[in-house]
C-alpha cells in the first residue's frame, strides 16, 4: 500500500492497510494476494516469495508475466498454488480464462489481436483525418493514453500481452524477448490514404502462430481488409481472434483497458481462486513445454510497402525484377504523382518476410528509387480474386 493515509470513499477498519510486505507474506490467514503494483521489481520478488510461501497470487502485471513467466509458472506449480493473470491482457475480456479452461484441448494454432486500446484509438482517429500528433493528443486528453505513451505507441505493451497469449494458447514458454514488434509512430497520412484506396484500414495487430511446431509471435501495424473482423474494431476497444482445430474461429471483443475493467478482471480471478482452492484445478504449469522459435525471416504473409521512384521509363520494371528474383510477385499496384517522381503503393502475394526485406534492400540501391517504407503485413480472409487483385 503506497499511501495508507489517502482519503477513500469507504472507511476501512484499523489494521487493514499496511506498507509492510512481511505482514502479508507472514500471515497464515492470508491465502490469496492480488498484485497491482506494476513494474518488474520489486513486484517480481514479492510475487515469487508469496508463491513459495503457499499463497495464491492474482496479478494484473503484464510486463512481469511476459518477462518472468517461466520462473513464475514453475514456482506456482511447485508450490501447488495458483497464479492467475487475466487482468494482464485485455482487462475485462476473459481471453486467458477461455484459453486455459474452455479451449484447453482445442489445439489453438493462431491468435490475432488488437490488444492495445491507445494505438487503436489513434489509428481510428487518423482514418478520420487527424494527424498522428493530433490523434495522440486527443487520446491523452480522453485518458486513453498516458502522459508518456512510449510503451503503447512503440508496440511494447502489445508485445508483452502477445507473449502471454502465445504462452497460454500454445502451452509453451514465450517471453517478451521472443516477440518481434514495432509501433505506429511511422504511420502517416499517405499510409492511411493508401489503405483506404485498397479498401483496408491500418491496425496494430499482434499475431501468434504455430508453424510446423515452431512459434512465431509479432506485433506490427498491418493493412487489414475491411471485410475482416479486426477492421471493425474501432476506438479504444480490443479484440482477440482464436483459431483452432475444433473451434475454427472465435472472436472476443470489448474494452481492453480502464480502472474498472481491470479491477473486474482481478476480482473475477480472486473469486475463481477461492472457488477452486484445494481442488488441484489449474494448479499446473500453464506452459509446460518449450517450442522453438520460427527462424527470423521465415514468417509469411501478403505485404504492403511504399516506394518513391523517379518518373522515368523502366523504373517499375527494375523494381519488379528485384522482387521476382526472390520469388515475390505483385498483387496490386497504386501510383500517385509526387513532385518530380511517383509514389508506388505495392501489395504482394504471400511471401517470406526475409525475402521481401532482401528485395527491398536491393531496390533501395537502385538509382530510380528515392525511398522505401517498412513492409506491413496484409490481413484478409478473402483470396486475391475476391479482393479484385487477380
């Protein structure tokens, strides 16, 4: 308790509040502890000690679970107590409970999610015509973004959540360091306009996949087909799509942040612990295996990227040659005049990201090319022909 003297709406009995951790960990009458301190330390040390001492723990701390989950799960399992962390991902959306209980034998092989409300609000506002800076300022004014929004806009917050979701979905230890992520700070009006003309929207999407027994987890801005469920998630809302052998596809959507929402998830976990103490239910390690990570560059997707080229005959042909050498074909192309040159908006057929990066590095060396954007994955359930790109 940071400030026992703080004025509160409801008066508490004497001795209820304390700033002394020992009073909690040494009290045999306390069976369940909720950790909502935030940060990796000292929260990590406290949680591990509580687990070792046989106390069940409920936490809302995504960075702690994402960074030290291996140690936390093993300690809880060894002590025969429960570690619950629903509030660490998407607040009031019960995705962890669904994965650990309802879908425990479903063989989930893909998780797609918009798991950060701040970035989703900013991108939605940019679709309406605001600049990135204007949209972010609006998010801060409304309380959707912190005064320092770095973790949100850089993708770090979403990456921690996707590490946790991948761990639970695949029963394999995935830590924050295993997630390749990027944020929304480089998304500009040209990207938004291109997405609109391609009948798409831009979303910060977390993706976790099992590929031939290997785990691939990423967070990055993606071009999402307007017919896809994630394209319809606007404002500060979150959504998680689960795909598996028995369920085919389930989408959970709702408010992913906020004090009341997070508190409700914490209290729900506490209630679940109390209702299952002593039964052995969910006391086993949530991630009992270690699957290898998909090699860097092997992840596949259709991609979007933007080039600035000189307005000279053969410029596009030379770009196409570099792509073709690496077995990458163009599905769709938009061209806008831009001063003395042109902006080319390119959508590829499915390709390996490593091959595309190599192609774009070579393209960037061409005399006709004056700049190239970071490639963005394209997410769509429709085929090329259905999209009108055939």
